[in-house]
């Protein structure tokens, strides 16, 4: 079968999922005929993604979060207002998605949580079937069990999920654990899509490979560089703890070295994974993809959510034994948690079943 990918360009998670799925489909005799990635003035397609995929990559202008004045969390009111008033500039992108879906002769469009795909199918129903994939669709599942009173704002996220999946025949909800499908909402619960490079770090029996160990440093990833002063402040009080943080602040170059025990690296997936394999613990802003990678490699995690989606991720990951959640990068709490941490073996087995489950959903009952 022939597939066209349309990928939201915000963060690294959707991109690494697309990289993984392309290789999975190719191994099983299918073809990805093109990959469309949404970009903006503040986000560009990372080099690691362009190096890792085989299908031709094209870019289109898409919506994105507007940062707060401290560049720590998205400015949600500003994001909504900016994108509403700038909406007319997305019309060419919607038309381009529709045109590419038709001209590529794809059998299936795979939507990695891109809002404009839902709008393309909403404007005039395309004959090419669409499958939407993302962990956010799990929040729509009737059995997810989110304590709603603690997470105001989840309704807006769920509205976004319904819009971007409009016209999709299936919603593949990436999940930390198995749940029954929710057929009333077209939701199929599937394992996380972790890259082959991650999977190869474990042996066929599920045990850790030679390069996976609990080293003497803490690894971190922050989508918004506004968290950097917070990390530096903690480091000033604990200068002997080795910290290695990744971000996407291109203006700082490949590495900004504060001192011998604190460095900020420009995001690069190969180097990030190498550092993940050897770290003693992991701290992040609770993006689904990197939390899954850390769980798979048996790393205790500190999650510092920067918006409602990540808050729900942190809630779900915590109840699945991944780690702890906090309002700030309190690495002291992470060090304490790591002392008694035990990896979730059931999660490792669940991840290893992904290829069989996801291939079935992408090749059967597509209409």
C-alpha cells in the first residue's frame, strides 16, 4: 500500500513517530510516497529528521504555539488569538494537503496530529481514507479515567483532537498501557511508536543491552528554553551533579557549555539517545515520546509539564510507574525518587508488540 504522511512540526515526538512508522511500513513491503511537515517562523524541520527519512519531505505553513514572555510555557490566549487572526494564511496549506493527497495516489493519508488535515477533510470530503495517530486521542477514550476536576483546559484539547481527526476512519491512540478499543469513537489503542534505534538497546529477551546503564549524570530535554535559568539555578546549588540538557535553541549553536557539569545541547536524536542510554535519571517537560523512551530504557523520570497536554501525560505516566511530576525542575526530588525506582516490565512488553498491532490497523479495514 502507498501512504502519505502529514506531520505536525511542533516538538520532536510526532517527527520521531513518523520516522519509525516509515521504516516499519517499508520493512513490510509498503511505501511512503511523501512526508509533509508543518513549519512556522519559530520552528523548522530538524536535520535529524531530514537525515532519517527516505520519502521526499515538503514543508507547509502551519499553526504553532506562541511562547510566553519567559519562553517557558505556551501563551494559550496568545496562541488562539494569533492563529484566529492569521487563519487566512493557512488556506494555501489546506489546499496543498488536499492536492498532494490526490496527486500522490496514496492509498491512505496518515495524520500525525496536524489540525490542517482535519480542516482539509472538513471542507470537502476527500476520497483518500485518513488514519490519525497520536497519544492525545487516548484522552477521548471513555476508559481513560482522567480526574477532570484537576485538569481544567482538557476540554479545549479534546476539541482540538476532534477537529484534527475529522474525516478519519480510525484514531490510533498511542498509550502507555493496553486498554480496550473505544469503537463508539473509532479509537484503537496501540503501543507507542519507538524508533528501531531505541528498541535495539534491549535484547530480544527484553533485558538491557550493553550500552544501557545507570550512569552518574542526569539527562534532560526542554522544548522551551525558558526553563534553562531554572536548571542553572538548581545547578548553582549542586555544582557537583553532572547535568546534560537538550533543547532546540538554534542560536546557541551545537553546545552551550556552562561549566564542566552543565551543558545545553542542540537537539540531535542520535546523540540524545546515546546520552539517554547511559544516564542515571531523566528530566523533561513531559513530552510523550521522550517519556516513553526513558520508560523503555528503565530510567526514573522527573516531568515538569508546560501545558495541559503534558500535564495529562505526566498524570498517566506517573500512574504507570514512570516517575514523578513537579512544577519546577527540582532535580533533588528526582535523585531521591531514583533510589527506589523499579522499571515497568509490562511496558517493555507492550512496546515490543507495536509493529504487529499498528501494521494491522494501517492495512486492514481502511475505508
